[in-house]
């Protein structure tokens, strides 16, 4: 486990880029993170996708596992990283040296996902613990199943 993640889980706090300490919340638990890493180790995706960065806990677990694979990178979508999460998630990923591996899009998932489909992006692994895929299914896309799953040929979705 990278030292940034280790420190956050040990203290139950995160630090803003300005150094302010904040209580950790809204994150995946360590056993959930281990599950994601296990899936990634088996699936070996070239490109992975995550909706909802928050303080970056699941992304730190995911990038830890992706770092063992050559050329893998992680696309992250979250429209509220700056306004609600004070840039903490991105800062954590950069501090953990995952900056070059991530492709962060500060956009709503319905528009960022549409762009990925338009660009014919092939996703090998995807994680969403905010059920945004479900929200899209219910309300925001004309053909949401095709939109979310068509580009995931090995069906390695983890919710
Ligand atoms: C439960 S938190 C994610 C926690 C993170 N995956 C983790 O385990 O550390 C949900 C995230 O979804 C983001 N979010 C809310 N609405 C969104 C949307 N329409 N598109 C993308 N992200 C969204 C929020 O800003 C928040 O960061």
C-alpha cells in the first residue's frame, strides 16, 4: 500500500493542498479497496475508469494496483473535486506519484462518459460507488446500457 493511503487510513483524516486537516468520509473501506485491487490484478486493464473521486481513496487503491501494469492509466470523472472536495483527491494522487497515470475530468459523468464513447475509448475496468451509472440508466441517456457497457468488452465492471 502506498504511504499516502496508509497515512490517511491510519489517521482517518486527509489534508488539503494548503495543509488543513479534514475528517475522512464518503470513501470506500479498506476491504473494498482490496477487492478492487484483486479484480485489477486478474483483469489487467490497460485503461480503467472511476466515477466520483472525492478524497481519492478508491483511486489510490486502484492506482496502486495499476502501477504494477505497464502503460495502464486511470480516467477519473468528478464535477465537484474543487468545489466540494477542495482538490484533496487530486492532491493525494499526485503526492503518491500517480499524477502521470491519471486522466482527471472535472465534469458531470453524463457528459464525460459521452465523450469517452465518442472517442471510442475501450475501458477494461470501471468503478462507481455512487451509482451514477444507475442514475444514467434511469434518467439521462438515450441508450445507457450501450453507453456504459459497450466499451467494456471483458465485462469487468465493479460496483
Ligand atoms: C461516495 S463519493 C466517491 C468516493 C470515492 N470513490 C472513494 O471511495 O474514495 C461520490 C463522488 O461522486 C461525485 N459525483 C456526484 N455527482 C457526480 C456526477 N454527476 N458525475 C460524477 N461524479 C459525481 C461526488 O463529487 C463524490 O466525489
